[in-house]
C-alpha cells in the first residue's frame, strides 16, 4: 500500500513569491494535516482538512492557506514568501473514524526562500 | 493546552546498550500519545502509540513505551540499540478536543557509538 506522497521534494523560491506544495494521502484516508518543521522552531501544526473543509488551523498568518480536493489530496499555498518560511513542510493523513486516529507522514517538501 | 517536554536534546549510547528516551506531557485528560522517528532529511515514521488499555505498548523495530499517568510520562525504551537506530525521536500528544492536531516535543537526537 502506498504511503503519503508529497511533491515537489525540493522547492526554491525568492522572497515575495508564492509556493504551492502538494500532498496525496494514503488510500482511504480522508483527513490531511500540514506541519512546518523549521530550524530552531520544531514541528508546528499548520492546517487540518477533512472532507474538503478546513477543520483546524495553527498559529500561522493568513498567507498560509490550502485546500483539499474531492479525491482528498491537498495543496498548501504560501503567499508573499519570507525568508523565515524556509522549512521542511510535512503532510500527514489519517482516517477519521472512532475516537482518534494516528497520523502517517509523508517525506516532506523542503522549501528554501532566498 | 497540550504541551510535550523532551528534556534530553542529545543522547549517545553504545551499540548493544539499552536506551530510554524521556517524554513528559501536559494535558487535562488522558491523551493520545505517540513516538515518531525521523532520519535526516526524511519524514516521520510512527514507532508506537498509546490510546488506552495496557500502559506498556510495543512498537516497531523493538521499541516499547510505558504510559505513567501519575508522572505524566511516556518514555521510550529499547533493550539493545543498533547503529541503524541513530536518528531524531519525537514524542507527540494528540486530542480531538484540540482539533486533532499533534503537539510535538522538541526531539531527542540519538547517537550510537560502536
């Protein structure tokens, strides 16, 4: 069974540009989560999508946005890039049944802002 | 709010020696607890989880963890470390009440010496 996939692996942008990161969840998973892993800041929760709706949002400015498509894949958009947006962006997916479900992570997209 | 503390930033152990990585959490009710491992430049791999029931949980790669409610701890153990265990380990807590997000500790980097 295929795991969570993310594209691209690496992305290099300049300050002020926009970045689009993509994620495909494990088959059968309806929830997709985005996390940022920046140097010195650790792993921080960004967004949670389920059934096409944004369900929860972390403490990030509005220029971080995303969406979930009918096939449950997801896109993270970062507008007006700043140098401090350089980080590894991790996508995770889970089922959404029962009390709680573990999240399975993809390999990440390394975003570098110059 | 949830929080997770991993007091050890770095740990070095000899190959074949036992390992214990510490994790303390703060949460009002019984949390959902996880340990993930991350190799350099990679995503997170789930080692084990605790939802309820038996407080000693077994995971992959020979790891186990024990949930101690009285100490708010969820320490990760392995009886005999292999060189391939060198990686960064993250403890995380999740809760539906907080919108399913995972809150991660700062991580512990494990070095294995031969």
